[in-house]
């Protein structure tokens, strides 16, 4: 006779589990967040007839375990392959999150279309119907086809008459791409076990629910149960599963923190809605490095890889203007040249304004204090505005010198010569070396910027400003 089901109480904010109800969660301190969570007996048979009881497993010696190096699934996006550590690992569970409208579903649909030419791909949508997914796929394919035809016409305009232009064939990748609109976690696992696809995309886990647990879709209990079922299915059938996750208003992955711990890889797609640039970061990767980033551009044809990502954040203007300085920053293992802009104007307000975009505002206030204390600049009577060109968000301490130079250039109304600032500025006004200095210098020199200001050449911030005051 099967035992009764076990009842636990789970916090809807942090996922804390307790055998009894508590008014206040001892983990996160939230009141009235404990919800009842009913777990059925482990001997209950699943819908597909497979028992949930694991087979007898005995410990093995490390040297006795048979290991076979398996090839990864290579995508046509080299940027994505680099972020994943060389491709998609079979049997892995990957979580990709990002703000609404940043392009998560678009990127994964393009990935599914490209892989379906040779492999069987299952795209599970819990937010859209299959007709709506088909509309997006057709739009992406048509825009891509028109773009390819336009490129062919431009390149072959000198060789062919208008009637002889070659036509780009429509993608035949949809033959092995299967769409299904489901929100039942157990039914999705059944479909995966029956179809045995080479790749599964689930969009998104916050819409998945199951009758085996209580709560609405998106709750801690439902998200944790669905993630557990999908990960178990991926490991048992050696099928890679990519899961889309929503984010909260604070920019964190929605749902319990245990979701990020359960999956093998956590990717985050970020970018401004009004900018084309999209950066794919790896926050966790059990099969590769976490210091790689992928650069994409949101075009009419969908998500496209950046052809020259190192030059993506540079402006095309050649003349030097006051308040503009170049810095070299590291995004993952890559070095990028980014333009920093600053504007310093006199103010009559008792508390001058500090408006910052793209960098930490508190860091800018610290650097302004250093400029006032050690360089004797009257920033306390100035409104200071700092912006990172291109909509990029930087947290690299190596851009400190660039921020100080941009503020100095705007305050003195002096256009600095083509120079790149790479150094961290301390509270005492000293310059400190940063990580990846040789890589930053090499990238700056490759793009034609020979004057690189680093902590090796100058010891203090005041020494650097005095060089520009003398007209260097």
C-alpha cells in the first residue's frame, strides 16, 4: 500500500522548504510567503509508464569509470559556440534569460531553424500558439532571404542582367523542426521521450505547470518541479534542453535561485531596446569558461553576429572634440575600444547634478572627489554628465582613467589627442594596473592608437593631466 503524500511549505520568494507553516521565512525574512507544496510518494508511476524510482547505483572508482569524449553540437553562430565553450553539449540543460523583447525567442528560433536542416529539433512554446511561432519563423526566413538576394544583386550587378540574377533558395530547415504549444510539464516529457529529438527548446519555464504540484505557473513549486523533470529527461535521454527564463525588475532570473543551480549553463542576453547591440554572457558553465561573451546585432533579419565586434562601439567621427576619450575594456576575454563622453557645465544649484549612463554612478562620484582633491579641479561647482557611447554598460575598473580624462577635457574645453586610457584610479590619486593590460594595449595599437596611457608610464592621475596641460 502506497504511503500518503508528503506536505511541505515552500517560500515563494527564495524557495526555502519547511515541514510546517511559518509566518515569516527564516531564509529571506518575507512574511506570509510560505505556500503548501504537496509531494507524492516516490512509488507513483508516471503517465508514460516509467517508474520514478531510480535503479540501484553503487559507487565506482574514478579510474574504473568509462569515459568517452563526445562531439558537441556545432551551431552556425560562432559567437554562441564560444560562449558555450565549443558548442552544445549533449544531455545538458541550458537556461537563457534576459529582459522582455531583448531577443531570446528570436535567437532560439533562428538556432532551431539552422539546426533542423540536419537534426530533429522540438520547439515547445508555452507563450504562443504554433501558428504564431510559424508567423515569426516565416518573417525571419523572408527577411533573411530578401537580405541575401539584395547582397547577391549588389555583388553581381556588373555581371548579370536583371533577368539573370540568381535566386536564393528558401530554407529547407523547417522539415525537421517540430512545433508544439504545451504548458504541462509531464506531457512535454512524454513528447520528448516519444520523439527522441536532437535538441529541445522550451519557451518559457515560467509558463509550465503540472497537476502533481500545487500553485500557479511561475510559482516556486511549479518552476522547480518543471526544471527537475526537464533536467532528468535531458540526462536520461542524452538530449540537450535549452530553457528560456524570465527576469525580475531587478534583473535577476525569475523563480527560485535553485533553478540556476540545477541547470548546467546559465546564459544572460542583455541590451538596450533602442540599440541594436546584444551581448550574450555566460554566468555559469559546467562545460566551458564563464569569461566569454557573444556579440549580436538585432537586425530586420533577426539576430546577426557582429562582423567586427572590437570596432562596434567606436564612433565614425575623426575630429577630436572636448569631452570624448577612448578606453579599452574587457568583455569576457575580448578587448574592446569604447568611447566615453563627459559634459561639465557650471551650475547654480546648491548640490550639483551627477547624471550617469552606462557606468556606476557611485564610482563616478568617487572619481570626481579625487579630481577635486588631488588635481584641484572645481567639479563641486559643475553639473557632470557621463555617458558610454553605444549603449554599453561597463563595470570595469580599468576605465577610471578614461572617465577622469573625459571630465577634465570637457571642463577645460580641450580636445585631447587620440589617446586610450587604461588604468584604475585610487582614492589617493594613484594609478593602478588592471588585468589583461597587454591584451588591451595590443587591441588599441591594432586599431591605430599608439598613445596608450597606463600605470606603467604614469604613477598618479595628476601626472597624466599635467602632461596634457603642457600640450603633449
